[in-house]
C-alpha cells in the first residue's frame, strides 16, 4: 500500500530563514505526491504536486518541493519564511488503484518574527 | 468560485442522534470523497465515489453511510452518533479517476462534536 511519513511533528524557523518540511514515501510503481497546507479552522489548500518530469516542483505562495527518488523523499521548501506561513502541512500520495489520497500525519510549521 | 461547499460548519450531537453532512461541488468533478481529521492521525478516508452512481468504502467506514445524490452532491450520514465520531469532516472532489495525478480539492470542513 502507498504511504507517506512526516517525521517531524513541528518545525520552528525564524522569519526570513529558509524552511524545510520533510516527507518520505513508500509506493509501488511511480509516485504521485502532493503537499497541502491547512490554516487554523480552515480546509486543506493545495500547494503543489509531483507527477513526472523535473524533480524540483514549484507551487503556490513561493513554496517548492524536491522529489528525490533514491531517498524516496519529497521535502517541501521555501527560501525565506514568513510569519504567515505558520500552519499545518500535509504530505500525501495518490493511491492509484483507488483514486484517493493517503495523507501523512501532518507537520506544524511555526515561523517566529 | 465556490469550489467544494459543505454544511453545516459546526454541529453538536447527542449520542445516538442521527445527522447528515451535505456536500456539493461546482467544478463538474466526477470523483468525491469524505475524510475525517483527528489529532495526530492526519486525514483518513471514510467513503469515496469514483463517479456518479458508485460509492466505495475507505479506511474507516464503520458507523457511516453515504449517498451520491447526483454528480454535484455527496452526503455523509451518521445513523447513530457515537463520541468516537467527534472529528472534523472534510468533503473533497477531483476531476476524474481515470487521469492520474488529478488534484483533490477540499471543502472548509465540518466540526462535529458528539456528547
């Protein structure tokens, strides 16, 4: 079965510093990987996805993610964090057989002023 | 753009009561989903509908029923609510199950408390 793991419950970073939120995956076949963000009391918003092609994927709000097949990772990155980036971030993988997303447990990002 | 709309936003139920969560999407998507979100567990799939007229169980279907009323609407029913069903419920949709890599879009969530 497809699965993703987010090893960090929380990531703390100072505003202006680069940020990384980690995700590793386990899939059979080609992975289809996604990142979503959830602000307090809101739904999940799509940030970016990797289907095929370039290993560096650019998404919304200045975020990007690097697909690394040898390390089975899909880490979310941003060159310069903003306080407004503070939120809950979810990595997910498409379960190809059943047309659904399997989510990680989420990583809370806290950006301090 | 409304996207995925779900109602109600908040609901408190007593144990044993029933209720239906409503969901509608205006993106002409074929596939729709119901997820629940619990602290430390991420999102877990309750039921999904790959296309109009079909529904299938997800990871945690017990205690729930669904109806794909038409292409736009996908409702989730709790027949006899239990405290373990206290959660945040998200409806979602995606374009098509055939084309790989489709993005799933989520509603704003329904906060349900069962006392």
